[in-house]
C-alpha cells in the first residue's frame, strides 16, 4: 500500500464535515421531541432547589431525584389532569344543555337577533344567522373534546420521556456543570453572570405573567361565583389561558360572559360582573403585573405575546410557557452580542482603537 498523505488541516476538515453531518442527523432524531427536551430542562432547573432539599435529607442522588419528580408530578400534574378531565365532562354537559338550540337553530337565531336589534337598532345584525355561528362553535367544542381524548396516550408517553430526561439531568447535574465549565469557551465569572441573568429574567417572567395569571384567575373565579356564571369550570379555565396573553387577557372571557348574562335576562349580575371585571380583575393587569415586571431588562409585552402565539404553534400547549422563555433567553444573548461586537464610533473623544464595550 502507498503511503497515506494527510495534513492536520485535512484531518480537522474531515472531522468537521463528519460532525456537521451527524449533528444534522441528530437534529432529525430529536426534532419531534425537542419540545419535550426543553420542558424537561426547564422543569429540572426550577425543581433543582427541591432536589437539593431532598439531598440534604437523604444524601442519595437517585432517591432525591425520584422524590423530586414525584413531588413535582403530584403537585402540578395531578391537578392539571383532574382539571382537564372535569373540563371535558363540562364541555359535553354544555353541548347537551344547549342541544335544544342545536336541534332547533331558528329559536336561537330569533332570540339573539331580537336582542341585538333591541340594543343596536340595526337590521344588519338582526339579519345575521347566529344559529350557524352557534353550530360552528359546538362543532369546535366537539372536535376539541375528541382531539383531547385521542391525545391522552401520546401525552402519557411524552410525560414518561420528560420524567426520564429530568431524572438524568438531576442526578447528573454535577457532570453537566463540569462539562460546561470545561468545554464552554467562557470564564467562570461570565458563566455565572449569564446564569444569573437568565435566572433573574425567568423569575420576573414567571411572576409577571404566570403568577399574575393565576392571581387574576382566582379573583375572576370569586366574581364568577358571586354573580352566578354558568359552566364555572370551563369559564375559569378559559380565563386562566387568556390571562397569560398580553394586551388581550381575561376580558376576552368576562366581557362576553357579562353580555351573555344580560341576554338571558340576568341584567343585574351581567352589569355587576362587567363592573367587577373593569375595576377589580383588570386592577391586577394594570397595577400588580407592571409592579412585578419593573425590571427593565425583562421581555416586553409585545415580545411575550409573540412568544406565546409562536410557541403555541411550534410546540403545542407547552409552547405557552416555552415560547416566552425561549425569546427571553434569546434576547439575553443578543444583548451580549451587542456588547461584544459594538465598537466605539470614529469621532469618539478617546483614542480610536477597536475596543469592546
């Protein structure tokens, strides 16, 4: 055999080419579970203080990780499963409750047309076929119930994958941190600085949107109980989802609900709920949320909205949380890019040497 001719440069290029090929192949392998991996990483990050608590008690990594995941699953997942279970039951009950309007759409059409004509004195609204709108809504509810029920097995598999990944992230946290310290081209000081910024932003994001969303839902729930809102569980769940959306928020639920109560003749409760929503529920959006998000470096409401909607399309229901978090971390690194690659202008009073800000 002839003598092999190769250089260090060709060796590097060959390894780079192979690495690129296998990175692309790896992307296709994890593409469909990428959202699950992200959820696992973020969940492990927030559950790490719980893991440290169990480590102090047991001094056993595996047992501490299992106890941490069991606690997180029991506290968060079980209530979520129960809420969705009763939500589906209430949706079915809602459809059955208004079955008379499904079978006799002209009745609903006449009631709503007369109502709008009475309050708006407009023949255009009275000519709208409300029965068709109602039937479309009912069909959407039925499809949602069907899709949710059929997605339960896939959701269970996703949960098992997430727990598996989270377990090894928690038990291998020292190895992961050591690898980051060894292989990331960053000083220890810079690593701590970036991690601190990410933690600070995630805490503000959590308090400013997710925590205030829960608070707003709780306040709205009290109002719904006082003023006799129908289908309480469904209305409360919708309030929780919409309260996370910047600008739009919970008025998407309690404003139509107020008018619904007025339509069915419960004028006092309808008007009272409208006033309660305007001055009590909205107070959380107008005062509490801005106070909790006073940190200037946090993600602005328009970007949170984009993250909310984009995350929903990209990752499904988990994208409601993942979207804003990903954008928040992205803008942290963008600030570092600006810091490292923004140079002083030529007319600076100081000497014109290239200097990193």
